[in-house]
C-alpha cells in the first residue's frame, strides 16, 4: 500500500516538474510548438491526480499500477510520435514504464510493456523510412537549457527511487526469511532437547521399574 501510494506521488511530482520544465522552455524560447506539449503535460498531471486519489482512497493498487505504467508508455509514445524516436524524454519514459511495470505490477507485465514499446518504435521507424511519417525535429536545433536538466533529473531520480524501493522490499523480505529460519532452528533445538530429556526420563522410569 505505502509503496503504491509513494509511486503515485512520485509520478504526480514528475508530471509537475515536467510541466514546469516545458513552461520555462516556452517562456525562454517562445516556440509555438511547445503549446501542445504544455497541454499534453497538463492533461497527464490531471490524470496522475485522479490516479493518486484512486490509490489513496479506493485502494485499487493493481489497477492504479497498470494504469500508471500504461499512461507512461502512451505519453512516451506521443512524445516520440510528435518529435521523433531520438527525443531523450521519450526514451527515458519508456525505460521508466518498463522498470515500474516490473516492480509495481509483475515481471511478466514488464515484458508485455517492452514488447509493446518495441512494436511502437519499430512501426514508427518503418513509417519514417517509407516517408509516411515525418516527426517535428525542430527541438534538435535548439540548445539545452536548465529546464531540460531539471526534467531529466526528475526522471533519473524517479527511476532510482523506484528501483531503491524494490531493492529495499527485497532486503526486508530476506531479513524476515532469515529471522524465521533462525527461529525455526531455535525451536528445533529446543524440541530436540525436550525429546532427549523425555527419553532419559523414560529410561530412568523403566530402569526403576526393573529394579
């Protein structure tokens, strides 16, 4: 429960940082193509608000995890469709959706997400090679800004935090298993001592009877 709520908070925070990132780029460059990105990121932020409310109050953990992962995949797909396969934000969001799907949902689900991403990118590459799809590559001509670094840093830390949560849960599970094993060994030793004591008592009782 706590991990899923934290993931929802992280995703919401990430969308806010991305929104601030794009707004800063728009203020500094005044490029008209950023308006569509602002609207898309704003819609994503509202989606994450609804998902957080769902996981916080309705406790639909599995559903929220699947929707979050699918939403990240669709958002990354829209980014690469609009601005090309090499846009860094799209690539990072694809990676984040795979990691989140593996940790929050299941390992098999992450394979499905990876397969879907492969089909999307392969289809777009094929369409581009045939000339039926021409992405907007104007972003490649612009220089990087502090807002870009903020956006990438947010994604990096989100991936790091998700993997840290997974490793922490694994470590806690291993510690619980180790403690349970020690407790079982202790109980086994006590049981053996009791059995040995009981056997000696029976031997002494039988010897007394024989005498």
